[in-house]
C-alpha cells in the first residue's frame, strides 16, 4: 500500500505541476487574481480559467519570475528517481527562486537597457516619414521627466532625420533606439505609454492592438479608423488631427502632454488606465466583427 500511496502522491504532484505550468503560460498580469482588482474589467483569458489566473497571479505576485521554477520543482519531486533528502531539495529550490526572482524583479526594462524607475514613453513598429517619429519626441519633451524608447525597423531617411532631431533634444541622453527586433514584445511591455503621431493610418493599426492587449495605454491621432474605434479616456487618448497630409501641430502635442502628465503621475489612476487598455485590447481581438466595424466607420459618409 505504501508503494501505491507514493505513486498517487507523485501523480498528484505531476497534475498540479501541469496546471501551474499552463496557468503561468497563459497568465496576463491584468487578468483577475488574488491581488488585483481587475476582475470586474478584464475577462479571464487563462487556459485554466479563474483558478489558473488565481494560481498564476499568486505565484507571480509572491515570487515574480521565480514562480516559473515551482512546476519543474514539483515534477522533480514527482519523479521516482529523486533521491535527495527533502531538506536538501528545498534548500536548492530556495536558492534558485531567490536568484530568478532577483533577475526578474526588473522586468523587461532590464533587458532593454531602460532605467527601472520613471516613466517610459515610446513608439514600437515600422519607423518612417509617415509615422512622423519627431512628433513622439516633441510630445515626450512636453511631458518632461521621461525616458523615450523607439523599437522597430527605421527607414534610412527617417533614421537620419530622427537622429538630427534627438541631437538637440533634452531627452537625447534618455532615448533608446533598439532598431529591428525579432520579438517586439519586451519593447511593448517596457512602455508606460505607447505614443503614435502618424500623419495618416489605415483603419486601425495592429501596433495599437498589441500595446492595448499588453495593458499599455495609447496616445494616437484621429486618423484612419482610430477615432471611430477608440474610446477617448478608456485606456486610449485621442489627438484630434485636422489634416492627414501634415504632421500633428505642436500645440496639440503640448496639450496632450498637459492632459496626460497628471494621470501618469498618479499610480492608481494610471493602473486603472492600464486595466481599461487591456480589456479594450482583448475586446478588439476576441469576437471581433470586422464587417460591423467597417460599417460603423463608413456610416457618416453613406
């Protein structure tokens, strides 16, 4: 019977490890879990449902990236050939958790080279003349004490123009240009605010959805379908742009900075905007009705 009991215990540990692994793998920091108030806004997108979101949220809150070591440890315990004494195994787990948690405490900014403290504003995606990255610089300058991040492929002409603009900017020593990246996810995750200052756009840029889904609020002009889709003040902020052929007037960029600066300085208010951005981003991609969105966008001209 003792042998059967050990096998049942090991099988149970294996199942728990699998559930934790799936929960962590599909966990978003803004999904509802034991230590957030997001459940009324953000739907659960966890593979293991609310239970998974709670489990993953608990591990992430208590251990940070170290939570990822718990499932392998449980699998190790469940493996029949594990011969070490339990005190020795727990000591090794504690050391590994401490190391991983210390490395993960800085989050994506550690790996992008940005300072951990302070506000980070930026643009991630294709960088060309139509995107007008100089507008992002001007907006960030108006905000004041921020760091600036650009990530994505830059067209040669735009690279030179952006470099010249930054050379005379008070943010030149606080600007990071990552260039093309195989994975732009860490760049999105490092941002407090995604700023788009395009001259014109299509219906709704994918980059905005990528930022919103990650819980990063966005600032964007009312070009293309952006003004139709996005709800101003609900995780996204609109700049009324009167002319698709020209850049955003400096006065509008300064006004946008004056509007957003108090929100960015209020951690609770900005956390609320992050939750709203996450919920709105998920709503755009889950159950998305492209035909209905198109009809809504063109209705004023029909």
